[in-house]
C-alpha cells in the first residue's frame, strides 16, 4: 500500500488539473442544447479511463451514453467483483447571475474547487478512478476486479440505465456496488450512508377559462386557477409540519432508539443548520429533530409554482391556468405508486368544481435501507477510518438515488454509499463546490476499500 499512497500524494496537482478539465464539459442532461456536450464528456471520460489502464468503452443508449470501464482481469481465478457507480451528467446551472464565477470554468479558492458537477458527481467518482490509477501505475495488484458504470442520465431519472443493466446483467454480476454520490457531515466525520429516502414526483395543472381574462371585466364571476391552486396546496400540510393526506403515514417504519442516538451524533443540529441555510427559523414535523426531519421522515414539497403574467410591470388578468411541480420524499416502507394514488384522490377532493384538474405523474423510487452490520459495510467503515483518521458515523440521507433500488433488483447486490460531499457543497445550487481535502482523502479511502472488501 505504501507505493499506492505515495503515488496519490505525489500526483495531487495533476489530479486536480484533470478534474478541472473534466468539469469544463457542460454535461447538462436535462437540456437538449447540451447533447453535444454530453457526448463529448462521455468520450473524454472513456479516453481518460483508457489512459490510466482501464478497458473502457462508450455505450450508446436510447438517451445519453454510458461509460463502461474495467480493470484488467487477473487470470481466470474467481476474485471478488465490485461495481463502482457514478454519473457524469450535472444539474442545470441556472440562475447564472448567482454564480460568483462561470459554472463551467473551474475556480479554486483556498481548498475549494468551484464548478457545476464538482461534488455532484464528477469529483466524487473521479476520486475512485485516481485510486485505481495508483494501483495500476505502481504495479500494485488489486485484490479484486472492478467495473465502473458512469452514466449520463442520473439527474433526469436514469431512464436508460435499467435497460443497460438488464442487458449486461451477467458481466456486471458483483459482490457489492460502491457509490460516492452522498455526503459526509463534516471534514472530520467520514460517513457510511446506510439509508436513502425514496421519491415520487408529479405535476398539478388547474385550467379555468379557455384564455386569460381581463380581471376588471370578469373578476369576481370566474374562479382564478392560481388562487384555487394556492388554496389546494396550502391544505397539503398541517400546522405541525405533517403531510395532511389521509393514509400518507400508514406504512412508515418508525425510527428506532439506536438510530435516533446515531443521528444525534451529527454536528449540524438546529442552530448550525439555520445559520448555514440563512433562514430566520427552521420548520419541520413536530416531535423530530431537524436532522431526523431532513433524513429519515417523509415530506412533501412544492418544487415549482407558476401561473399568469411573469414579465416586467403588471398585467391585470385572470390566468387561464396554474401549475405546480411537487415531490414527496419517502421512507421505508412507503410505496411510490400508492402514495401517488393517495395524493391523486386527495387533490380531487380538494379541487373546486370551478376549475379542471390534471395530474401528471413523474418518476418514483422506493426508499433504500441496508444493514450497517453486514461484512461489506464493516469493511467500508474500516476504509473510511484508515483514510480520514476518524471513527465514521452512520447516516440516513434525505436525498434519493433511484438507481440504487434497480441495482439491487437487477444485480442482486447491496450498495455501499461512501459520500465525500460536505453540507455546504451547494449541490444543485449556484456556486457548487468540492472540498479538495475530501477529494484527496476520498482517493485514499478508495485505495483502502478494495483491500478491506477483499479481506487482504
């Protein structure tokens, strides 16, 4: 291991330059105008994998391509096999005016690297690639076979990946999947995420008159879709911060006492969280801490709300329609399809007869939970401690990685979620960044991980 760790330490400046080159690709999967950037990014990534000694290819899909890269196979003996999952697509960078530097021109300030995709997810899976490079370039034998699956549709629902996994099931058969697309609560608190919330998304559309109307001539006789929608949305949550949809909590598995003690260890509690987010006061489900509310309890959120005139100045109209985008974060054992059905029924009951209701379903995924006492999880905890020099914590994360459930269902393997992003990395927000100390220690963690998993 000394040769591997020395190589990692000596090559940090070059690794950073390469990561900056990777981040310059505007690989925004949600925006059609960036399709050429997606293809160019995938090609660069496959080429880089080949340069460090991996067998890599760009695999076309019905959507954006997937990069598949393998370590050289050592003989015919059956060795442990692991899949490393990541994604090279990024969130849209808008609003541009809130960035202090252009989102696809990486900027280093202190020990932070600013760019869209730096922490979500290019920097995190790049750390694993650099660890493997250290093994290959120093002639140090990897104790296991690794396959990298780096997709380009995570930010838009991973529609092509399920088909890809089905088609490649035999060659991707593995003992576990390693994912660094989550977070750690502090630079001195490495973490194994053993649970993720699930998700269900949908869109509500209310339609009133067949055109925008003059609010002076018709106001008072015609219902306003924007007003009606606002009134409906206000009734989806009660004063105690609970979702006010009958049956919503029926299948929720309560937090255990040990889980609540583990979550209480985390440093970002109420006062620190309020300061980080810049809000005057926190609000959440009564009876739970802020950490529990945002990681292990179900929620409902309005993600977007629009209606009527949005331009400069005023326009006195009754809008013809109003629209809201909604997501619910789910916990074990909530079923996304059942939750969506409950919401449809409840919204139909809330909708007044003066407007027409349309509900458009989006993507959904169940919550994910794996035992932190399993041998692979324990091996991960040892690797984290070796790299960071601190006892790791166990996390349940509030975000969702829908593909984790597909990986379990199709490949039959659990995922080890070893995140390297800090709470202030601004994922999905302007001024996204990645801590360079976490980048370096993530490489070291990955280097230790393969030996720990293989039992060497």
